């Protein structure tokens, strides 16, 4: 298999009323030391490569590096006139800290607007293309939150709205108030819960399903994290799938994907992203990386054009339920809505 040229990149709608974006986007959480030390220079190299590859959908948040991801993206836009017209930028709000410094969620209209105003300042822009509620505040009706987001559209501060990690039933309730351009959820060959209702509801609503961690936090690549590397990263060292003995079991269990990728003449990362693209026309993966070579591998997915037979071979290599360990710890599960 040989990937297509950037000019031939397949495009997908970011919501029924949104722009067409490259079928694979980029998640800028990697600018925030989440998977290892990041630099502004290295992050700007990634953004230049995104331009070269035709990867135009960028996803960030006000809490990635406590604003650093947005700041570095804003600096790149300021130094590269015209880049803002090329990139479709999404950011998020709704996660904050209480008086004791503990993480909590605030979906009030006042908080969401203040957070967006601060994000726009860091980005050096007067409007974003998509603004998400990063985590839903459980006790606040989603209809009220959607109305608050719709008000930000009316004010011209965002062109569209979305939610991260919500249930299909919540999407239906929100979409009854205002079009929801995107729902962001973890979705990959190792995290397939979205197939139990969320993919289907996004298709019904004309909502993009923006899939984060499409290569399973590195497990679905040719260079998966070692036990030593995982133990040195704050998130992975306590995540069930990356703790011994689960990590050793997952490294062995995911090896068939790497073998299959070699047989098909591509990388495991490209194959994992291409599998997502083949699952539904509403799915848009947003891999994150600090390495240009890995970004290229992920972008290669757009040129693979998997057949039904290819998808069947991939799913035979990594059948549903192959991963050892839960997706999150009890603490990491606070915020995402469970629906199955």
C-alpha cells in the first residue's frame, strides 16, 4: 500500500454544518508534556509538518499545559501569516479547580465564556472553529449547557460547539437544542465502547465523532511504550493498561497488529488510524505526537483505503476485548459518562 499525496487527502465534515477537514487531524495535548517533555520549537515543527501534510484540524484545550498548548499554537499562528486560514481550530473549557485545588467541572455560562475568552487571547484569535465542553458537570442539565454554548456561537466567539466524553443519550438531548458539530471520545482498536451507541448516534445527528488516542497511547504503534517508559509518565504509570503485569500482556497481545502492518507494507499507527476511518464516515481521528515521523505515519492512514477484507484481517489480529486492564483508574473515570 502507498499513501496518497496531500492534495488527494480525503476530507470529512466537522459536523453537518461545519467545514470539511482532513480525515486525520492532530491532538495538541502532546504540547503539554503528557507523554514526555515538549518544547515550543518541537511543537512548531509538528505544526509546520501538519501544513505540509494537509492535516488541518487541530485540537487543543485550555488545560493542556495550563494554557501552554494554546499559547504555543498562538505563537505559531502569529509567526506564520495565513496559517489561521488553513487550520480549523478546536479548543475546550469546563475543567477547573475548587478552593482546595482539586479538579472539578464548571459548565456555567459565565465560566465557559470566561474560559473561551482566555483561550482566544492565548490563540491570538477572535473566534475558534469549534468549542467543546471538556467534561460535563453532572448536576447541570445538558440543555442549559447547550444553550450557553449556543450563545457563544451567536456572539461570534465560536463557529460551532461540541462535547467531550458524553453518552449517546446526552448527545440526543443536546442536539435537540442546537446542532452539535462534534463529540470527542477515546476510540481505537483497544477502546471500542463508542461502537455501542455513540458511533450510531453521531451518524444519526450528523455529528463528527472525533477519536482521541487512536493509537492506544502508543500500544498500537511499531514503537509501543516499554515498562520503563510507562513507569516514568504520570498518567501511564497508574493507568491499568500500562501497569505490570497488564502492560507486558498488552505488548504481546498487540504484536499481531505490528506483524500485519508489515505484511501490508505500512506502519501499525497508519493501520490503526485507517481502521477507524473505515468504521464510519463520521469518525475523525486526532492522533497526538511530539515526533514528526510518527505524525507522518498517522497521516499515511488517509491514503490506505482499506477494503472490507482488510478490516476483517485487522479485527482478527486484534479482536474485541483483547486488551488487559480497564481504560481508566477510578479517579480517571471521574468526568467521562459511562453508557454501557
